[in-house]
């Protein structure tokens, strides 16, 4: 019974998505998606506790054997991250209740929620599936829905951003598909487990094909997860989407592609082949460049959302750096970083959403004195900014600390210095905003609490509380993260 | 002005009376407490009952948590209290502080028995802990007492300032952070408090929100963050080496082969040195301390820079002290600290002498005095097992400096409150109008300049003795240190002559003829503190025997080389003769410089440290930009205009921002035109790295 819950989860959200062309009523869709997400979160909790207690569930769709049919694997890894996505999604949905009526037209809201439901569908599928071609399909669904969400506001800049997004991401998808085709050529299979079994013997026979496959898949996914030289679509896309979806895209969706990379490296090629092919070295180089240049470019931005987007580029570098260890310890660090960053960046994007919709302010200049106009939101911004810099007490500190210790454990002190440089750059662009917001002349400014709808404020406080909870007691989620890392990378 | 008058009407008189009562109570309590500390036995059953109560209070971390939470609680109460009466509001702070003093006093017998330590496994994932040993206790007591005096002073002073609520809120948060650093039981907790202090003090420095103060505060913040990251790296290194952050003496980092322990110490020195105002990281201090409101400067200079020294001392004690036998490497570390200390001392003096701003002079003086303390720490490491005397000197000087420097900043604050003038050359002859202030200022100056019978003399004598010991037991080369010490002390005398001469005794400025003395309640804390300085100077052994000696004996020092072990005579003929020489030298320097008109000498721009350190990087960025953007087509006009401004007038951060902006625009322009090309390029590169490297090599 429990083993069919993932299917329930996906069908539920797909049905909601399919309702949107039928109904143009924003109210109905809002309710539907809210209930869908609540149900999914509950199912997620059930699944996570189940796989923790009993062990992974393997679902063969349609009852076909695994070489033919599609397999879903629900283990500590995928259960944890689906729960994470639905949880964050639920919170962001609450924020949207207050935000969207100001930002979009009613018909747009209905289709926005429909697209969002489709996006969740793709995300769940991406996490569950154990089939490479199926992964490609879900990646495509994800790309196209994201593209539609970016252009939902129907302004010129949105169309430009969406177009650029589409072009670069299609390049990435095709590259991924090419890699999958190469693998199919060698192994005659699309099931990840079976490919891995085949590859361990076939690698010696077809080294060039395997190398090319990994190259195509890796670069394709790198484009989708905005790893530094391929990040060009991200600042435009994330800064022109509506605030709740920016938070979702920056906080969750970008990381999903990184999780796909994790799956590819650990479940398709295996760490052995990846290490022979110098994948860690390649990832480290990309990560270091991303960490430094992402932050450096963020420093020069004048638009707050673009700045946050560039900051995401640099944070993706951190996550990739943790992954480049290719070990269970590295995965633990990486997963924690994903959680921490989702909370922090989510908060930051949600605050900017509030400032843009309620004060019509999006340039960094205009943040001057904003602390007097929107004290609560700006406090949330300040605290999340501290998290970004890595002030102890926030989850950002724990995450950076873990990365630093993980790298010192393998005697690679260089990366600690890169981490520090990037963090200092972070401080250089987050602190001035906070300072400008709070420490300026408040003459002529009427100081009062902001009149932001309460669902937005509640969401912000939950996010901020989360940042501090993870920062002070990371032990709360560490067991789950460890289990997820172990199921991927083996017991350390 | 209007604001001020309103506050006046709301009853300063009642505050004077009530603050006298509170002060009387506190002073009485403190005297009884010190009497108890001096000889617990003479208190009989009362003493026993007090000790018993203390053990019970110390059995749980509750008291420590209350002490940590009290400042925040009182500040929130003060904000929540919807009363117009400032008196009542500020009295909440005072009463809370008195309660803290009482609680801290209550803990004494328990701490004297042995350190208190509370560990929680949860927290940051690796556990947090607090500990209260004699060393920490000394500084906690010092902080609560000084804070109490400053709070009383602040009541009067802050009437003329805006944003009172914010000021007191962040002052109390800094208070919590400071105490947190003192009682941290491991490096991680200490780091947490350190970062909290950096951020909370920001708003104290930026209080006036003028361009100057925000710039100073930004510099303070960024240097603090930089120091924080330095400690972060040190912390991570320590964690990977030892698997824990705990302050317990079982980790001897010096036992690790290779350069790692020195790297760690270097990072710690940088991290804590930033907070302490050590050369060359002191650049923020002379900017930040003067722009803060005087009560805040008082605490910043009095207590908060000690936090840096304390953190360094703590790390030295727990990570670099041996359990039994000293190794030779400590001597090397000691040399480094010693010379840092000497340079800091000298630099502080040289810059203090040429200042015209009274608060700036005091700030540079703080830099210089921190140098004395670093010197003491250096000598401690050099003398190794005979270093007890150096440690005592350093600790004693920390306590003394906290007292007289906060008092001096109060004096400066009072003068600014009365005259609204910070340039000492425009003041003069104020002694006639403000006799009490002048007397207090003289006492504090005599103390800091090292006049016998005042407290500064005591600690400087102990430090000087440590130098003599290093000459006797280590090497004759330390004579150089001795001479420098004497010369710098003479310089200290000179700039305090300057301070008092131009403010109180020089030619009278007609503008301040009608200066009236109002609101005497400000004098109350100042007089009590001045008396405290005298008391320490007259009974120099009290602090040594009760607080400092136990600390020194708890460490691997030879007991016969501590202050008590040496049966120290502060007023020996030799020391007094030396002091006479120093004072003569001080007068000579002052009048010499005055005759040559060098007192207002300003150093050339290129000599500024920021310029020396950051100019090369700025120039590099400038060059790079000209290289990639020679036709400056991507730069918009405004950016280019800012950019063309003379290189060192632009702050380093603006420079960096402009640089990254242009780089980004250039890069984006490039990549949009050629995304498919970049994809191919990187794919090929990746495949080559993966394939060629692994198959061919």
C-alpha cells in the first residue's frame, strides 16, 4: 500500500496541473495546489519515515521488468528531497497567497499555479526515477514549465529572459540526451542500475565513448544548474520571474540538477570511473571559479534580484565543491548546504518580492532607509544576509564550517582559502545593503511597521526560524542527511 | 537643543538623588565584597553562608545565563516602557546592572574553589560550552563594574543624542557578546560571541549616521569580519588537528610537526589583533572610537578592545602552553608578539602626540596601551616558566587600562557635552570652569602616564620588571626593549601633558567664559572611578593577591617568579628614579615639540597604512581594466567618471565594485554573442581533461 504512495503523490499533482486549462479561477487553483502540497508533504513525511524504518522501495511501473520498464526508487535520498521540495513549496505557496494578487492578473495566477503544479510533478519524477531517458523527459518538462513561469508576467524583459533561458537550456538538454544515447550504445540499457553494472566491465572496452558520455551529460547538466561559465541565463531568468518562483527556482530547482549530477556520478558511472576520468578535478576547477567569480560579479550589480541571482551562481559553486569530494562525507556536506541555501536564498528572494511589490523598489540604491519602512522584512533580509556571509548562529555558518572541515580532512587547505575569499566578497555585497537599509538619515521617512499581507510575513518568519534552527541545532536533520548520503555513496 | 530642555524638565534632579542611592549601594556592596575577597576567613559564619549560597548558585548554568540575558532584558524593558521619563528608563538599566554585579559577586567563592564549566552537546552541531575560571571572572567583574559607571554617565550624555532606544539596545547586545567572549568555554562559542560583538557594535559606531561615522563603522565592520574569517580558518584547522574546540590544556598544538601550529597562531593573532587594535590592524580604531557617542567610546576602548587580547591570551593558554615542560618554540612566538607589541606602542604614541581631536588622541593612546599588553604577552612566552611576572603585568595593565581609559573618554565626553568642541587647540583654560572635571582628568592622566601612587604605575612597573628578567635570564639584547619601553613611556607622559595642557590649563578661550556646571550627576561615576584608580595605586598588592596570582599559579609558571613570589616592592628607589627620568623626558618631549611647532604635524597621505596596503591591489585592478576595456565602450559614463578619480581617493570597496561591474558587463557582452561556441569550447576542454589526462598520463 505504502509503496504506491509516490504514484499517488505524482498523479495528484499532475491532476492539479491538468485542471488549470479547465479553470481560469485563481481561487480554485490556489486552493487545489495548497491541498495538493499539503497532501504531498504529509505523504513525504510518511515515505521518509517508512524508508528509514524499512528500507528503500523499488517500483516497476506497469509491471515490466527493469530492462524494459521504468523504475522508481524511493530511498532515503529521494524521499528526503521530495519532502524538502514539497515543504519549501508549501511555505512559498503560503507567501504567494499574499504576494500574487498584487503582481499578476487573475487569469495569469490560475495558469501560474497550473505550471507550478507541473513543475512539482517534474521535480518528483526527477528525484524518484531510476531511468536515464525518463530523467531526460522530466528535465524537459521542468525546463519548459520554468520557461513559461519566467515569461508569465508578459513583459518584454521577461520574454527576453525566457528566450535566453530556453536556448541555453535546450542546448543542455540535448547534450544530456547525446550522453544518454552514447551510454545506450555501449550498454544497451537505460536503467541506471543496469548501466552501472554493465559499465564496470565495458569501460575498459569503450573508454572513449564513456568519456564522451560523461562529458556530454556533465556539461549539459552544468548548463542547467548554472555552473559558472554557463550561468548566463540565470540572472535574467531568476530576476524577472515573480518573487515566489524566483525563490523556488534559486532555492530548489537549480539544486535539483546538481542532485541529478549526483545520481549520474554515483548511480550511473560510479565513483570509480568518475575518479579515473578526473571528474573531481574538473568539478573543483569549475567550483572554485564559480565561487569567486559569482561573488565578484554579484558585487557589481545594481539590481537587487540580479545580485541575488549572481549570489546563487557562487553558491552553486560551493555545492559543486562539496560534491567534488565524491565521498559520503562530501555528500553530507553538500546536502546540508542545499538545505541551508534554500532557506537563506528563499528568504532573500521573498523579501525582495515584498519590497518590489510594496515599495516599488528594486535597485540597490533604493534600499536606502528601507529598514524604516519595512522593518520586519528588512530584519529578515539582514538575518538571511548574515547567513549568507556565514555568521555563526545561522545555517550558513554550519554549512561553511562543514565544507572547510571536509576539505581539511583530505588535506586540501587551498579550498578553505577560496571559501574565505568568496565569503568576504559575500560580506562586501550583503552588508552594504543591510547598512543602507538601517543606518541612514530617517528624516522625512515615516517610520512604521509595513503593511505587508500576513501570509508573507509568516512565511518569512518560518524561513528565518529555519535558518537559525539549522544554525544552532543542525543535529535535527543531520541523521536524515547522513542516511541520504549513505544510500548514495555507501557507508563511510 | 529642544529635546535636551525637555529632558531637563522631566526631572534630572530625581535622577541625581536616585543615582546617588544606587551608587552608594553599589560602592558599599563592592567594598564589602573586596573585603571578603581579601580575607574570607574574617567574615565568620556570614562568610560561610555566603560561600554556601555561592556553591548552590554555581551548580547550574542558570546564574550565568541570567547574567548573559540581563542586558537584553533590561534594554527591551527600557524600550517597552512607554514612559516619557528618561529617569525611570535609564534606572532600569542601572538596576539591572547592579543585579548583575550582585550575581557576579555571588559566584566568587565558587570560582575561587575551581572553575565552573557547563557543556551542552547540542548547538552548532559540535557543542557549546561556557566556563568561568579566575581569569574570566576577573574580566567579567571588571566589565560589569565599568559598565555600571558608564551607564550612569550615559544617562546624562545620551540626552543630547537621537536614537536612544536603538543605542541602548545594541549597547546591551554588545554587553552580552563581551561577557560571552569572557566566559566562552571553547573556541567556537568564543567565535560566536566575537562575531556577535562585531555586528552589534556596528550600530554604536555608526550612531550619528553621518558620512564619517558610517565610513568608520564600515571599516570597523569589514575589518572585524576579516578578523572573524581569520579566526574561522584557525578554528577549522584546530578542529581538524584535535577534533575539538574545547579550552582544555590537553591539546598542545606545538607538538604538531610542521608549520601548522604557527599558521594557526598567526591567524589567531590576526583575528584577535583586529579587535584589540594591534599594529598593523589598528587602522579602524582611531576612526571608530572617536565617532561613537562618548559612553560607547568609553566602553569600546575600555572593555571591548580587551576582548581581542583576552581571546589571544585564552588561545595561548589553552593551545600553546605546555602542561609541564616549556618547549623552545614558544620563545619564537614570544618574539613575534613582543615586537608587534613594541611597534604598536611606538606607533600609538607617535600618532597620539600629533592629534588635535581629543577623542582621537585617546584612541591612539588606546592603541599604544594595547601595545604594552602585547609586550607583556610576548615576554610571557619568552620567559617561559619564569613568565608569571609578565603575565601578571599584562593582566594588571588590562584591568588598569579598562579603568582609566573609560574614565578619560568620559572626561572627553563631558567636555564635548559642555563645549561641543573636539579640537583641543580651540579649548583652553577650562580648569577654572570645570574644576572637578580637570581634577578627574589629571588623576586619570597621571595614572595612565605612570605616576607613582596611581594604578598605571603599578602595572607598568611589573611589565618593566618582566623586561629586566628577560635581560637577566635570556639575553642582554633585551636591553633594546628596555630602552624603547622607557622612551615610549616618556612619549605617553608627553601626550598626556598635551591633553591636559591644551584643554584645561593653556590660554583661556573667551568663548567658554560662561561655561556653567549643571547636572552634577555625571560626576558621580567619574569621581568614584577616579577614587578607584587611587585605591589601586595605593594598595597595589590587593589585585595581585586576590585575582592575578591565582591565575598565574594555575598555569605552568614557576611560583617563585610570580609577583607575589618575588616579594615585589613597587616603590623601590630604582623604579622611582626611573619614573622621574621618564617624567623629565616626557616634559622635554612635550616642550621640545611645542617649541618646534611639531604638535600639529600631519603625516603625508602616502604613509597611511590603508594606502600602503591597498594601493597595489587597486593599481592592479586599474591596470587590468585598462587592458580589457581600453576603449571603455562598455563602461557607462558615470562609472567611468568615478573610476577616473584619483586612485586612492576612491575607497577600496568602490574600486572593487567598479572593477567587477565593468568586468561583468564585458563578460556578459562576450558570452551572449557566442553561447554555442562557449559550450563547445568547454565540452572539448572537459573531455580533454577527463580523457587525455587519464589515458595518456
